[in-house]
C-alpha cells in the first residue's frame, strides 16, 4: 500500500492546490519542479515536509500540499476507458457489501478505478479477479493500480479475454462472493455470473442508459436464479457555504450510470412473484440496439491515444516503484 502519512518522500504523488483552488497532481522527483504560469515550485522543497504543508513558489504564491485520497487519485490518473466515479464506486462497495476476505469478480476493468476501490475493500486476505476484453485497457489499469499501491497486488488477477469464456476456467462454480459487471451488455453474462456465485452472493451491474437498465433487469428476472433486482441511481450535489451565503453549488455530479443489484438464490428455490401493475415488459433486440452506444455513435479513444495513456500510466508507476526502499 502507498504511504498514507508521514513526511513526503521521493516518488510520492502529491496534490498541489493553488490560490484559486485549482489542483495539480505531481510525482515528486529529486531535482524536479512544478511549473505554472505564475512561477516554479521545486520538488526538493516539498520532499521531507509533513503532509498538509503550505509551500511558496518562486512568484510568492502559496500551494497546499496533500497526499491524494483514493478518490483524488482516481480522478487524476491516466484513463483509457471512462472510469467508475467515486460516488458510484462507494455505492458498489456498500450495496454489494464487499467485505475483507471476499472473493470478487469484476468485468471489465476499464482504467482500474473500481479495481482500486474493490482491492481496498477486500483487504489482503480477499481475492479480486478482473476480466477485460481489450489489452490496452488492461495495461493502463494495471499500471494505475501499481502506481497507487507501489506494487502489483498479489491478490489481484487480470485476465484479458471474454468473461463467458474465461470465468469458468478461473473461478470454480459456487466459489465467488460478489460479481460486478461494468460492461456494454451485462445481460449476456447473467447466467454465467449465477453459476460462479455462492447462494446469497450479490451481483451488481453498472449500466449507462435506460434501455440497458431495462434489459439487464428483465434478464435477471428471467433467469429465476436471483432475488428481485433493485435498480438505483446516485446523484451528488455539493453546497456553497460562506457565512449566511448558503446555497447549492451551480454544478453537480449528476447521472453517470445506473446500478442494479440482486442476490443469488439457492439452487431449486423459487422466488414468490411480486404484485406489479401491468406494464410494457416485452422488447426486441431491435428496441435495445436503437439506443446502444454503438448505434448512436459513441466516440471511442483511438489506439494512438490509448498507447499514450498506457505510457503515461507506466511512467507514474515506474516513478513510484523506483523510489521504494529495498
């Protein structure tokens, strides 16, 4: 794990907050410097100071130096795929009841944001099995996780490949406590997840659109192997508080995705039906395809950009690892 307290050392990630509240995250290097439009701040002046120190740059501007929290690190690290925001990662850890020692399956790994939260929740005794279809994303994620931990976690396995093909070969049936699906079409993997989960285990799906939400909820119901799915959305709104000037912030972290949770039933158990109002529950593949990211032309990062992000994540990891004590 990264050093969480004590004086700053070479290789530490440090969050510098300037006079206007703008934050910059740097990796400390002997002889290095942080440059802005308003002066220069030497890394040597930061190394050795306690966390929470205030340093003045060459132009007389003051900067607050703090070690990034996990949420800070996630928001500033190099990205290949879109990340799971801290507000959703916190809900996943809570709604899934991710506990120390748990065996967790995650698909896909993206840029490693959710992996970091899951690894912290399961502790050293737990096991995290992550699956990612794209090797470029897996490279960025593993570099980001190593940069934060200062090493490659021994209890984390990243498999490049399709979950449906790779999961049975990685985890025995009925051996997994939690399954987290962050993918385009999680409904294709519901039965596979049910096979891997222990009775009472939790599945949670993270989807972006309402049509994906409908599809995955109905698929969970159709299997007959889970409790009634519970969909939710998390919105976070900050507040401005200065004396009697108290109001909501003008900006908020609104919709990022929907979460759907359900629990694995024991084999042979039949869940009682819920009394529900009649609704349009029938749909076709054409209905779903009309609103998928591929159909509406969602932009994807080019291979060139992904290679650049992978190199950036690798540099941050190498800077951290090269300065660890033997």
